C-alpha cells in the first residue's frame, strides 16, 4: 500500500476525472484560475492533500470540492467520485430586473 500524503494537482485532477486528460489538468493549473485552500495556483506540480479545498471554473459555473482521498490509480468514474465531495456555496441573491430603484 502506498502511504503518500500529497499528490501533484494535475495528476489528482486527471485521476479524479475532473479533467479529461493530464495535459488539460496541467492547463487548468497553469491558467491561474484554480484556487487551493484560497490560494491562487499557477503550477501543475503544486501538492494537494486530503482535506484540501479546490475551487475552479468549469462549464460556466464555479465548482468547489473537498479532497477526501488521494487516488491510487485512474479508475472508473464511480471510484473517482468517492475521492472528493462537492461543496455548495450559497446561491447569490436574485437580480432585480424590473429597473425600479429602491
């Protein structure tokens, strides 16, 4: 059994099936749009560990996840979904589109 305590963020994103390929995961990390525990990331070799919180934009929405476990391999999607949990943020207040000033 592997007793790793950290893993590269690009490898985690790929093995957890958040990114379709390792190069896509590296591009996410290099874009500067991924936050790890509130810090902006610009390197694909940034280490993540169990309990870390990742926030990133995906398909027009901001996803926030908590890492529950580090993967041992890139397994099937059902196995990958057990590696993290989605954290839901409060939905924003609705925008008043009536144009009336309060």
